[in-house]
């Protein structure tokens, strides 16, 4: 019993300048071209440190890597404000807020309410150390941004 041979999925690389039969073109002779390269991946901005954190029952979030990237201590004065659903925290010598002794960031109840945050919610922390700024991304903002991105990039994709 003989086993039928299968055509290769990836055609063999041609010898330099030689013409070979192309199985994809009905066996006619054609110049083989190199396989296309995949698109270059999107590069990441290393000046931003990211982390996921859980809002505890006291309205606090924390991540040591993020706080270390910002260089913030419990003595760092901060301002906290809401902008388009995001919570923006800036180092500000006139700021009314501080980190706790364990470097937790307490988000005021009013800010949590404006952003629809509840105890147990996971938030994305983005530390922009060159600006001395922390941006807290609530789930609703992340969901809307990702939905928009997915719609734009994947609509019509098969």
C-alpha cells in the first residue's frame, strides 16, 4: 500500500535566480517570492508603569511598583480630581491628600461616586513618572475604551 504524498503548506525556498514550478499556480514556472513579514508589533511606552489593583472596602488602592516608579512617599502631597471618568492624581506641594503609611492611595468617596467605583472593583493604574502623575482607570472607562478599540480594529475582520 502506498501513501499518497501531500503538497507542502509552505513552498520550498527557491535557489537564487532560478525559476521553479509553483504548486499554487497549477505547476507553471514562476519566480518564487519571499513570504511576507508579519506587521511590526506596537511598541510599549516604557515611561509609563502599569498595574492592576483592587479597590478595598475603605476606598484604597495600592501597588508598590507604581508608587516606586513615581517616587511617592507618605509625605508626598497630592491633588485628586476626576476628568472624563478617569481619576487623575498629581504630586502637588499644595495638595490636600497624602498616601497612607503603607503607601495606599485613599480615593475620596465623592471621587469614587463620580466614577462609579465600588469596593472590590479592579482598576488599571498608569504611573507617568516623568509627569509625577497617576491615572486610575475605572472598569467603566476601560470597558468603553476597549469596546471602541475592538470595534474599530476588528469590525469586518474574519
